[in-house]
């Protein structure tokens, strides 16, 4: 769907994946299966939009749930539509704090 959106000349698309890091070690948090799926989707997206100047890709690193919320809130006046996540599992630690 993202590749299809990116082909529409009327749309400017920004993809901003965030990566959680442990505050003490700085090591990425990994869900194995979910991380592999996310990485594959992002690889495919970057391949299909490699020469499209209407697409921006910028990674963000967050240390905790407050950081995740802060990144999302920082976008509120920059975009007309912000989609967060690819599922609605409210018990996931990756989306904890977003309901605030």
C-alpha cells in the first residue's frame, strides 16, 4: 500500500519508523519475528521508492514510551494524516503509552 501511495504525484509521503533502545545498554529491542517482518517491509518500501523525491525516510530512536509519544506528537502539525503501527494489539509493549 505504501508503494502505491508513493506513486501518486499528489502525495508526499514520510515514513518514520522508530526503534526502541534499552536505556542502560543502548542495544535495540528486538521481537525477532516482528522485527524481521518490519525490516522486510521497510527494505521493500525503500526499494520501490528509491528514486522518488516525494518520499522521505527518516528513522527515530526512542528510549521509552514517552519518547515514542513525543515523536508522534512532534508530527501533529506537519502532516495531514499520521498512521501509527501496523496492528492494534493494545497490550504490546511497543505501543504502551500511546493511548495517553
